[in-house]
C-alpha cells in the first residue's frame, strides 16, 4: 500500500516536471535541445556598466546574453584587454541566401561584416549592453592569442568612449536639480492656486470699474459733442449776420468812397485855383500885392498918429495946426 502511494507521488512529480519543461520549450524561453553559440569580443577600451547577464542585441532585438567578463593583460605589449563572452541564441540569427534559410556560424557572420559595440542601456542606472550590427566596409581586427572561442571584432566606430562620457555625467546632481525644480514648480503652482483667484477677482473688479469709467467718458463726450454742435450753430448764425451786415455796409462804404473821391477832386480844383491866383504874373496877385501895400502904408500912418496922440493927446481937440 505504501509502495503504491509512493509510486503515485513519484509519477505525479515526474508528470509535473515534464509539463513544466514542455511549457518552457513551447514558449521558447529555454530549449535544452538546442545548442547555444558562444562568441567572444575583446575590448581594449572601457566597458563601464557592462555586467554578466547583460543583454546582447542586434539593432534593438535581443539575441543573447553576456556570459562572462574577464580582464587579461598581455605582458609582451603591456596592454590590458577585456574579453567578453557572449552566449547567442542561434534561432534568432538566420542568413537567407537564394531564398533558403540557413543558420550561419560566427565566422560566417564576421565575414559578412558582424561587429560588436558597447552601448548604454540607461543613463540613470549606468547599465550597458553589447550591440551587434553589420558593418561590412570596416576593417577586421582580431585577437587570436586571447579569444578562446570565435571572436566578433569590435566596431571601429565603437561608442564606448561616448558611453563612458555619458555615464560620467553628474546624473545624480542633475536628478537633484530636476527634483528641486519640480518642487519649485509645485510651490509655484500652489501659490498660483491661492493667489490667482484673488488676482482674477481683482482684475474683474478693475475691469468693471474701467467699464464704468468708459461709460462716463462716453456720456461726457456725447454732452461735449452736443454743446459743440450748439456752439457751431451759434458761430454759423453769427457768421451769417456778419455777412449780412457787411453786405449792407458795402453800399454805404461805396457811396462814402464815391463822395470822398468827389471831395478830393474838388479840393484838387481849389488848390489849382489857388495856385493860379498865386502865380507871379497873375492879375489877381498884382491887385492883392497893391492892396497889401496900401494896407501897409495906412498901418504906418496909424502907428504915427497913435504915437503923436500918445505924446500929445490935445491933438484930438486942437489938431496939428494948433
């Protein structure tokens, strides 16, 4: 009875293991019946961030993992190399020739231009990966004395130096600064959430007051316009009256000018007559001069008589004969 129970338990365990193995094989995560290919990349520069278990990708598609990383020094040259062993999944690398699919070997892939490089996976964590790509026009540099399995040459355009520079960036400081900036933005947002409604309310009140001011200004402008219309009407009437008065006075001024012209003409005639009377050979001037001479003689006689009377008043009674 106990043997039967143990046999049942054993069969159950074996069935479970077989089921689990079948699931793994069917989903493609692991295939113990398919032999993985190993390759080696000998780096002479920095492989910072590269660790065992790091992915091996081909243009972003994962085709394997890093199985080992060692450091080897060449005493003859004094150089230090970093051989990195790759375990590749042969089912993910297929070269098609003439429409037929074939699983190439590592030397075939290298001959076709396969090259390796180290690329950063994340600038934050500093992790790196091995990236494979075809560069058939580049030179091949192998290390037969170091590589123990088929070697994949390092790309002459390797960005290991770039990755090292990127990984050397002060990412933690940048992250701290970014965190401080986010906190400042959050503080600003909180401040705006408190002060912005007040500002909007103040702006709304200011807008209302501005509207009232504009209405008052508009009313004042209308009143000024009406007053200006009345003033302009008065000016028009005054201009009409002035025009009428000037028109009425025009005739009077014309008559005055005509009369003044006649008077000037008469005065010019009188002056001409006076000029004629006062000429040297004029008869009226001669008579006038003779009369003036007689008047002068009479005046002299009167002065003499006045002097004699002043000296002898009795002459009025006795006369000069006495």
